[in-house]
């Protein structure tokens, strides 16, 4: 069975299992994500010839993240939405539990050059991720929540997709990535770096897998850094929520609660939930789709 079809099938079946059983394997999900990050970083480290290559990967990834953050925010401004800034708190979450295995994997891979069938390893880890994430999401999935999806959440999702597509076109035109297909996958990863990176590595190899991971990792971190000044300059709730992408349901939700208040915080959470359901289906379809 094709990898993408197998992944989507496992994910959808696991959603149903989670809905029926109510299981919440949160710690297993965290452990799986950390393992995937270490594996893809270890793989990437074995292929890095020099420190210059690593610097280039980080530089391109950061530039891609800046493009998608700024473009997405601007796209959202096309939808009128007024809300007054509510001030900003101190955002100190550095995601060490994800950053440390990334750095450790790169270092070990670069220094030790282990001979491991990484492509098969990452594929099996992704299959397991599909199962545990599907079960975890399914346990919280309520039909009523999806049926009553708020206008704010729907607008934000459309802005995420529009911003991702436009950012991909820009990145491809500038030659930041070698193909429009790859650009679309990276930009529509919506901040879900622990999924996008390993998925990209399965199709394009570890270097571009690292780019997919880091571009979406930096997107999450730049959300914390750039939303306060962008929102102060031009307040728009749909732009702000869309920049966070899938992370608006968890890691960046506190930011939106601080800036947007209760109403738009609910929209942010719902937007993130739907994107988390959508991304594992959308990205594999892009990878196996025609053209591009």
C-alpha cells in the first residue's frame, strides 16, 4: 500500500477508535514526537557534510518561516475583523523538549555517522504517530463542535490555507525550495513541525525534512515574537489566529487568550483542532497529486 494512503487510513481509523474508546495517550504522543524529531535530526546529521550546510538549512528555514508568517498575516487583513488589543503577557515557552532532541540528533548524526535505514525507520514512526495522534484527537472529537464551527474559526482556516499557498508560490519563485509541491507541503504544514518534517523526509530526504521541520518550528516561535507588534500595528483577529496555524489549539492558545479575549480564543482553539485534523490528510495528497 502507498505510504500516504496507509498513513491516512491509519489516522482516520484511529480517530474512530479514539472516539469510541475515549483513550487519551498524551504521553505516548509526546514520546513519539520526541523520537521522530531525534530520528529525523539524526538522519539529517549524517548527511551534513559541513557546518556551512547546517547554516544554510537553518537560514533557509528561518526565511521560509518569516515569509509564511508575514504573508499569512497580510492575507488575513482582507477579512474585516475588529478587536482591540488587550495587552500582552510574557511568552517564555521555548519548547525545550523538542529543541533538545533536534540539536542532539544533529550532533550525534554529524559526529558518529550511524548506518541505519532511516527511511524505513521514519516511515514506521510516522505510522505509529498516525495511530496515537488519531486516537488522542478522536477522544476529544465532538460532532457538535464541528457542526457549530464559528465564523471566526472558519475565516482563520481559510486564511491559513490562502497564506500557505501564496507563501509557497513566493518561495518557489524565489528558488528557496526546488519545487512548488515541496513548497506547498512545507508552507501548509501550519506549524505542525513534528509531522511535516518527517513526512517531507520520506519523500525528499533528510535535508529537506529538516527544512520542513525547522520552517514550521520557527513559525511557531515567530508567532510568539511577531504577533504582538503586528497586532499592535494592524489588529485583526483572523490574521493573528491564522499565523499560529495548527498550534492555535495548544501552544499558542495562551497568546490569543491574552490578545483577543474569550470569544476569539474559542475560535483559535477550534481553528487549530480542524487544522490538526486536516493537515495529515492534505499534505500526503499534495505529495502524491499530479503536476507541480
